[in-house]
């Protein structure tokens, strides 16, 4: 399993004297679930970046090295004093594993390049006031042909951060489109290489990382990201940040409710489901929603990406079978884990069982 830099206290500046500031923050490095701290020593690099126009340039004002030690639950980071020019009103603090690369972007272009620790960027914060940055953390990824930026919230909200299965799904989608890497799913490939417009819907999309990545990788799809209303703000932020590609939109879709007619208007080609099987109580509603979508679009295929955390998740497969949604393809994708170990993420392509349809 990969580990994520998290802000326990978002960064803030302290003015030492005019034009000279220090920046401090408190971080942790945990799993997606937040249930384990990284138990391995890692050298971290912190970059203080001019945040006045972070979208167009990345001017590093100061870099410092810190050591995360196995057994620790948090690390205090303090940079400076740093001289800051009068034109700079905001700064951004980025923290990630020290690598040979000058940027701290996380490389998802190839499964072998994925680092154990996923870097994070703060929201821009003022150097004039001693106010902390917003409670957000941005992840920046290198994909095969594009770069992806996604905001998460700090804190432990399940929906408003990125999960491991999402990272594996993105790598798998790229590998499948480009016939590269370890994830080969021919049926998914032929669907992704469809000539016309590909209608995609993602269920439980959280921050939207998988659907937005696909929309950036392909130029011919229309992606509807769906989740509970609680992701509205973070999703709006991420949709605004996303690079040009295919069209994207967000709709509230609660698996416990009837589907909106708007969702069923156009035939769906691909349904994305990443890390949504962790809660056995919600599985009947999830499968009912998948069943309803595939009934209205019988040619649709469903890509499910999951990391098994407990045995109760097996119920998902029973429920899918009962709904005549059968596994057409499967693959295992690995992400790094501490001490050079590997973590398994399972990928499945489900489709409607045609023989049960004709019965
Ligand atoms: C573990 S998160 C995965 C988020 C994202 N797919 C990812 O992999 O990063 C599970 C998602 O399922 C969503 N979810 C849970 N119950 C739901 C329901 N009844 N209807 C719609 N979405 C739901 C949560 O809000 C959350 O965003």
C-alpha cells in the first residue's frame, strides 16, 4: 500500500521581519484509510513555492530536507527564515519523498515508477497574515501523456480523499489504452478505443480522480462523475482545475435512491467503480444501481477496481452474480508497499450475461 503525506496542521507563515518569513506545518504519513502510519524511514523534501500564480509557474523559493522516522506518527516541519520579494503575496508548501526529480509530482505513468509516498501541496496561503492555509491538500500526478492535479480535503472524510484503488485504476486505464505495462484487459481496451463518443459514468467518484484522469487521457468521452452531495465542493474545485480533454460533469447519485432520468438518457459504454466495496452494508444498493445502469445500457461494461480489506467484500461478487453481471476479464495491479513489498489491487470487467438476458 502507498502512503500519503497529510497535513495535520496546514502550513502558516510567521513574519520574522518585513520581507523575511518562516513557515511551519505538522504532517503525518498514513495509508488511504488513515489506519496505519508509515513504518519506514523516508527522506522528505519540502519546497516553499511562490504561490502568487501557482497555475502558470512554479518558482521554488527554498528547499529543505526532513527525515520521517519509522515509528513516528507526526513530523513538525519548519522552513526559513526565507527572504520573500515584495511581489509575492502567497506561498505554497509542497512535501514529498526526495527523489532525483526536481518536481515532487507523483509518477503514475508506469506502475514501476510509483513511489511509496505520495507528495502533497498546500493551498496557497498569505505571507502577510499569520493565518493557516485552507484545509486542503493537492496531489499532482504525471500520467503518460498529461499531468493531473486533484484536491483532497485534509482530515479523515472517506469521500473527500483519494484511495489506492483509484491510483491503480488510472495506471490500468493508461496501460490498457496504450497496450503497455502489467495491466492488460483486451475487452476494456476495445471499449476504450471506441471510435465514437464514449459515454462514461463513475459511481462513488469521491474527489473524481479516476473519471477526471480518463477525461484527460481520452479526448472523445463524456464523463459523468457521481457521488453523494457531500463531495460537491471538492468536485467543483477539481473539475475547474482539470486540463482540457473530454467533457466532465458532476451529478449527485445516491445508490440508495432511484436513478435520475437524466443519467439514463444516453446509452452508457463504461461504468467506473473504484474502492467502493469496502462497506458491506452499502453493497446491495451499489449492485442494484449497477444492475439498473446495465439494464438500460446492455452493452455497458463495468470496471471495478478494489483493494480487499476484509472478507465481507466477497458479498459483492455474489450480488453481482445474482444480477447476472459476470466477470469478463480480471487483472491484478500492484502498488508499492513498505520494505520493497507489494500491494495487490484487483481489477474486474463485468458485463451483462447475454444468456440470462434472453431467458
Ligand atoms: C472509499 S471512497 C472511494 C472514492 C474514489 N472512488 C476513490 O477511489 O478515490 C468510496 C466512495 O463511495 C461513495 N459512496 C458511499 N456510499 C454511497 C452511496 N450510497 N451513494 C453514492 N456514493 C456512495 C462515498 O461517498 C465515497 O466517495
